[in-house]
């Protein structure tokens, strides 16, 4: 996505890390174009300078939603796909978020569990989101919503 916030340096650091790890064919870009070297035009120039003619565009986002479908892979003239094609590249858009990767899911679960475990006044010492084969003691803290509402098929958002 990108940001004007000072945290934008993270994208440049990711690019440097990819190169340090030997991934010379990985280029980090952002929809917002901040920092400047992550703007689509700058990434096109970097890919061109590296001698590539085929490009795979993948979102570096947990969920491949609006930005992936429109800003990255859309048919508008300002989408990354259209801009790369206009520059002469063959483009393959892969609309899959990082959240579809099992190892990324495991990291989210582990970090969420660590945050729960670090709560100073944890309402239930046995609360866990991690799978377990050992039943836990009854507790007032529930990891599920208190109520569930049924929805008729005619009211389902599409």
C-alpha cells in the first residue's frame, strides 16, 4: 500500500533485504508510491534495467482486496498491470493475500496468543486460541461472540 508516514522506510529495507538474500528478481512497490523508489514508474525502470521481460505481480498484503484487484491488476490506465504492459512487459497477476499462506497464519496465531498471554489482568489464565487436545477449565472469558444472528439468504452481501 505505502504510506507518507516515517515508517515508509520499511519498504526500502525490505527491498534491501531481498537483495541481500539473493532475490535479485524481487522488487517491492507500493500503490501510494512512497518512498519514491517504490512508485510504479520507478519499479518499472528497475525491472527494465535488470533485463526482465516477464513480470509477476503479487500483493504484499494480508488480504488481496480492493488494492490488489483494482490498483494492481485492474484494467484502468493507472493500474500496475496496465502500466507494466504499456512498458512492454508480459504480466501475470496473482491475486492471493499473505493470509492464505499457512506459515503466515501460524505467525498471526502465535503473536495473538503472545498478546493474550501478556495481558496484565488476564480474565482467564486458561484462555487460548492455540489448538489443544487438553480441555481447559471453565472460564468467564469467551473467544467467541456472545450472540449469533441468522441471516436469510436474500440479505447476504455479495
